[in-house]
C-alpha cells in the first residue's frame, strides 16, 4: 500500500484582528484604518500595497507598538513581548557613529558586552555587503549603502519580525531595483518574518510571498494575493508572462 505523506501547513505567528485607528482632528476624527484582519506565518514575506493615505504606515507603527490602535488586537503567537526590527524610509543613522557603531546601537542599548556586540555587527556587515566600510561615517555613504546599514541595525538583535516602511522609497530607480535583489538575498539567508509597506507593484511581486492590497482611507484589506513565483528570484522574472498577470491583478485591485 502506498503511503502518501502530507505536509502540515505552518501555523501563523501574527494575528491582526479587527484593527482600526482613528486620529483626533477636530472634525470627527481621521479614520486611518478600519477593520483590518490578516495573519502572517513564520518566515513569510508579506508586502502591503495601496494608495497614499490608506493607512499602510499606520498599520506598521501599530504592529511595532509605536502607537496604539483605537480598537482591535495584534497577537504575536508565543511572544508576550516580541523583538521587533524596524526600517524606515530614511536610514536615520547617527551621524557621529561609524557604520559598525550604528549597527551596534541596539546591542549597546541592551548592554550586550562590547566584543560580542562587535562580532554580531561584523557578521551583519558581511551579510549586507559592506565589508571595508566599517569605519565610514554616514555622510560618506550612498543612499543604498545607508539603507543597508539601517537593515543590518534592524537585524542585529535577531528580531522575531522585521517591519519595513518603504525602505527604498527615497532611492533612485536603478539603486532601488538593485536593493530588491539585495533584500531578497538577505531574506533568503536569514528567513525572517517580514512585513513591508511599498507603493511599487513590481517591488511587492519581486520580494513577497503574499501581497495585501489596502483600500483608500479608512484602509481595509481588499485583496490577499499569493505570489506563486519561484525562489530565488532573479531580475529576469519581472519580464515573464505570469509576473505580468499578477501585476495586472494588483493594479486592478488598487484602481
């Protein structure tokens, strides 16, 4: 008798339930988010896409614990206080600290012994491809290099979830596309659970396992699209027919 082995699907590690956010504005409140529901599995890369003002960045800040929701819940399965890594659109590096010292900053705050912190920071420098720039100051870095430092800094304390808020939005088009490949490589190496906000359909499809499309304000999830493109992804995948089909679905959902 043939025995067929079935794989148990991974169980989500993040649950977002009926999340809403209303900000006081003297005119009944600004409704940024309305009844947002979704879950994320371990090591999944999820992109959040939607028009400007749809509450994407607000959602990320609630997940990070930077602002409270008006209603609803965020549950990290198995973690009462999950470790969060956050990369913003601007690198926000300390101008007086070197590349190595900027990456070490979260470990300094946690009072990790200096030599152990330096070793972990050097490992991240190698991972993000900044060997030889350990002593460089932020003013000596290109925009793409600065964002690599910010990404390494977010990863150095081994977060349970990595949140990315348009980390390449301020870069020129060519640098931005190179960073897609770099981020994909880094994610393959570290396999972190990632939620990334973007305005770019191409960026979302190149990087994500799933794309959540939000409506105009108040933002809700309009489409949850599985990106069934093979990994690792090379630049050429952007020119395939299936990539184009997925892009059309996202564009139609946004419009």
